[in-house]
């Protein structure tokens, strides 16, 4: 977005290294406690016309205190050729929010719920 003003790059395009052991196409990584994934629909390495596209998730593999395994952390992006991009973080359940109390405050577009 910063260089071309019209797209959000995938993990490889932006140089993001997935934490842990990555899969062969470097879109998912796994550590002892989490799976991190690139999600969303990309064409030639970028999203150019997203409307609330979820692009990154972190899923806990085991129950952490009362936080059960699900895609509990996520980032959603909306790309607009006229307005740039906005992003939202996932609105976490109270049980998971205790582990990362400020995660749902990151971003400029509020929070969302979903997968």
C-alpha cells in the first residue's frame, strides 16, 4: 500500500516471515502453541479491491486459561483506490482478551467478528 497505493501484499510480497515452522508456500507457520496463517484472496501476490478481507490469523492450538482453540486473533483489511486502506482487529472473547488485552485496539477501523 505504501509503495504503490493500491494493494495489500501477501506475506511473501511484504517480506513477512511467519513465526515458527512455515509451510512450503510460507502462508502458514506453526509454533508449539499457535498456528499463524495468511488468509484472503490474492492475485499476483496482492489484494487490490478488498472489502473487509481477513488477511492474518493466529489460532491457539490448546486451551490457554479459558481461551479455547479457534482463530482468536485476526486482522481484516479493506482496500480502496481512493481512500487507501483501513484495517480492523478481531473482537476477542473475554476469555482470550485477557491474554492480549490491547490487541483489539490496534488499527484504525475498529473491530470485527468472524472466522
